[in-house]
C-alpha cells in the first residue's frame, strides 16, 4: 500500500509535520503554562503585599488620631463635656471609628463617649492591661458591630499635672479592611483574608468566619453563647462576651501560611482545598502599630481559573495547527512528483535535524511554491524556537550567575559582611566569616544590635560614636575604614577596619557593612617594630664596619638639616602670621572700645561750647542773671567731669593696648609683674567677650615677678581664651574660664580651664596640629593652639598638657622654666 515514493513521501511528511507540531505545541504549552503560573504566584504575593500595606496604613492613621486625642489640651483638662464634644466631632470626621471614649484609670468608669451612655469597663481585659502598661496599645481581640468586626486602639491620657488619669480608646470598624478583602474577591476564583496576631480572622468574604472568630492557627472558632431569649451572655457585668470553642476543618496549607506570615515570612504555596481544587496561595506579614505580634494577610486563587487563559490559547493553537497540517498534507498529496523527490529528501533530512534538537539547521527554499512555503514555515518555526530557547537560556544563566555570585560573595567572603536596618540598627543578615570570627549563633545575632549582643560595651562614648555613624549613613554619607573593636563571644577583643554604606532593600532603608580583621596585622606591626628596634641595636654595633657609608649619611644629614631649617622658618612664619592676625583683631577691638569714651568726651565738649556761647550772648546783651550763671557753672563742672572720666578710660585702654601690642611685636625679654600684666591683657581683649555671659577668673600673687617674654605670655593667654570662646560654648551659653599662675620648682606654672563642651579623644589628639579646626568656615583657622604649642615648647622651652572629656570642659597645664 505504501510502496510508491509518492505515498511513502506523503506519509513521512505527514508524520514529520504531525510530530513537529505536537512536540512544539507541547513544549510551548509547558513553557507558557510554567511562566503564567509563576506570574500568578508573583501576582498573588504582590496583591498580598499591597493589601498588607493598606491594612498597615489604615491602622497607622487610626493610631495617630487616638494618640493625638490623648495629647489634646481639652482632653487633658479632664472635663467630660469638652471631651465628649471633641469625640463627637472627631467621630463625624472619621466615620471608620465605631466609637471614641475615655475611661478613668481609678475605677474603670467611662468619662465621655462619642455615642451612647457612659458605662463601667473595669472588668474588661484591655482595661487591666492598659492600667498596668500606661503606654499606647492596639487590642488584638475584637467584637462585632452588626456584621463588621471592631478592633480597639488605646493610649494613656496624662492630665495637666502629668498624672496618668485616664485611658483614651477608640473602637475601629474594620469595614474598610473588609472592603479591601471583598474587592480582591472580585478577581475570578480568588479571595483574601486578614488575620490578627493570634490567627483569628478579622476580614473574610465569608463574613461568618470573622463573625464566629475562625482561628487558622488553632483550627477552631468561637461561637457567642446566648441565653434562651437570644441575648448574649457576658462573663461579668460590663465584661467580655461568653463564647465556646468549636473545632473547624481548614486545609493544612492555610494553617501553614498563617504560621509563616505571623512569624514574619512572606511567600507563596500551592495546595488543594477541602473540595480537592488546586489552589495558589500567598501570605504576607503586617506590622500593626503598638501590637507586639504581627498580623497576616492571605490571598488564595483557583489555579484552574488562573490558567484557564493558557488552556484556551492552547486549544486554539491545536485547532490552527491541525488545519495547517491538513492543508500541508493536501498540497503535498496533490502536487508531489518525481521532480520533488529530492527536495522532499532534503526536507526529510532537515526535519530529522530539527527533531534531534539541532535548531541551527536551515532548509533550502525550493523553487516549487508549495515546498518552498513548507521549508520557509519550518525555517521560521526553527528560528522562533531557537530565539526563544536562546533568550530563556540567556536570562536563566544570567539570573543564576548573578544570584550565585552575590550569594557566594556575601556568604563566603573572607572578611565580615552584614546588613543592618537604619531604623532600629538591628542586624538583618551576616556572612559565615562573622560566625567563625566572633563565635555567635544566628539566633544570637539576627534582629539584635551590636550592643544588645555584647560585641560593644554599652557606654556613652560608644553610643555617641554609633549615633554619629548612623547619622552619616542616614544623610547618604559613606563610612570608610574606621577602626572598630568588637568582642567575641568568649570575651576576646578583635580590632578591625569598619566600612558601611546606606542601601535600600525591599523599600526599607538599610546599611551594608564590611569589617576587616586587623588584629593580627597590628600584632605583626608591633613585632616588626620590636624587630626594627633590635636591628637598630645591631646596626649600632656594626657602625665601625660601615665607615664607607659615613659620607653618604653626612650628606643626607645636611639635606635633613636644611629641610629642618626650612620647616622651622615656615613654622616661625606661621607663628608670626597668627600673631599679626591676633594683633589686628586686638587693634580693631580696642579701636571700637576707645571710640565710646572719646565720643562721649566730644559730646560733652560740644555742649560746653554751646552753653558758653549762650552765656557770652547774655553777657553782651546785659541779660546775664545769677541763676543763669550758676546753672552754667554747674554744667561746666558736669561736662568737665564727663570729659575727664571718659578720657581717663581711653587713656587706660591706650596704655594697655600700647603695652600688650608692643610686647607682641618686639619679642624681647623684660621683668614684669604677672598679675598686673595679666589684667592688661584681659583689658585689651575685653571687646571680644564683653557682650557674652562668660566670666574670667584669675588667681595670681600680686607680687609675682618674672623675667621672660611678655609678648609670648600675652599670646598664650589670648589664644587660650579665644579658643574657648569660639569652640567651648554656644552663643547663648554662660561659661566660666579660670586662669591660675604660680611658681613651682623654678618654673612658672599656668593652669587654664573652662567648663564648656569638652573634646572627644580623637579631637584632643590633634588640637596642636597646624590647620586642624572643628570650626572651619565659621572663624576657625586651626593655628591658635598650634602657635601656643610652638611658643611654649620652642621659644620658652616649656611643656603643655591638655585634659578634656565631652561635656566636662577642658584643662591646660603649662610649665615654663624661669
């Protein structure tokens, strides 16, 4: 029956085309259904997340309203009528409140309500809890208002005297949450529900589930007990309703999803419901304000409904493929001949290649229209399949490679890597190196801060350092290579370089940090230094054998001497520049101070000139009377007194300025009384601090005389005082600066102290460095204490020591040989 080439060719073509269509259709259906199913899971999880965020936002807004009412001035006055009016207006503005009320802490009696008469609530569970905790709280247990669940939010009310007087409460109707759930139910074959922290249903398309308090964790429901008349039975007067617990049947997957969501997990799960239908579920946790346990959102979709579109498209494709197959077979059957045997053989060969999976093979287009179209169709099909395979493989490989690289780099990186939340500074994830180095287990580290774990001592200094770091991270600044010492679980301290940068993960602000252990490096550096010291000893012993290198060392020494001389010249130039800058400020301040007494003297002299002219005119006109003459004499005496007092004040300022400025410029030694000269220095810089609230206290023997450089002494006092005024206090502070000078062991000792802000250790270590300042751009040059240090150590041959702590002021101890 199939002996002819034509019939065999037809059968072969038919079989090849049929198999190709079936294989490609099956592969295409599998790929499309898998992709659509994956997207269905992602869509369900996305809907669950969106619903969770809406629920959170709803409770967050309600919590803010309750908290605002508790802090309202009229509520805190504890006037029931004012409270009631405020509650009524608030409930009208926000209809999602079923009721608003305040309850006295003393006896549990309601003071005011938005709706209904006041009643006692001392037997309610929430009243006992709020009476003890005195802090905001969302009560997870709920009641029913009609066919809508009602939850309660509470906040403490403190009266005007700060006493805990009452409880602000609001019954929150969950019809908004129920509307969200029912809108989700509008999707074909889908529904959603919301559970509280105990697994109890708060909202569900089947309202009976929250009316009877279905619990997905305990697989039970609570039915309200009613008496023979149909009235609800209460446990006590004004207490909770009496209920009885009944077991319910729910799929294991719903029970599992409830546990996972309430534990803080989010994800998807496939399962069969009680009727045997294949379902796709998604679960997502909800963090409700002031609720110690999480709530949960669960979405469920019928898998058959979700994939109905895929099945419909597959059926249409099968019909189309069958029609194409029949047309192709009919065409081949009608027009095949000897002239097409070879092209058909080529077609068979090419089809075999495609069937074996070689999608790169392309068929030669025959000049016969039918075979050409068939070959072209196969070529297009092969190209389409090859392109899809390449795209899928490329995406899969790229995604897998990216995930693998990041996961391996994070987990197996040699240094410590971790992620913390910026909101509460708790550790979210760390790599294996963290556990290996510090010896902790995951449950001891995750969701804890470094201080809670015990890796850093809980001191004010460490708190300030951590606060500064997180302030930089929240401002978008990166932290690089800061030395941080962390403690292992067995109590060993490890030193490392710590770097961190802010990132965003799933919409939450986090920081990713890296810590490189340098403990061994520090130890190696110390050992290297010890070895270096030993090597220096050996080199010293062999110096005699290396005389040939002496000339090179001498030449190097000369270069170093020249460099040192240049450095000292630069240093002297900086000191002189700072002195001249200080002298310029002194000139400006003294000039401003002298201007006031001189201006007063000029005014008095002008007044004397005017009254003298008036007296002369009266005398010339023979109108001068005794009274006018006496008044003139009194005005003259008063004017002369004013001129004398102000000119004496100006003279004192000029004398002080001349002495201090001359000493700063001349740089010559002389004998002077320290107490007297100290007062002249303070008088000369008075313009810089007289408008502040600061006090300067001096302690010095009146007869103490020294033979030294008065200009250097003046520069030291001036720079220390100006440094305190600029750095130690804010503009409105009232500070005290103490200067104590005395002789001890042939040395002049100067103790200077202020009660200002003090300095951190890292600032204190650099205060004598040139150009180092914490007030860059607002008056600080970084040369004040550098000049003081050089004057004391080089010009006077003395020493200076600084002691300071944050918040405890600063002290300088200076010794200068006489």
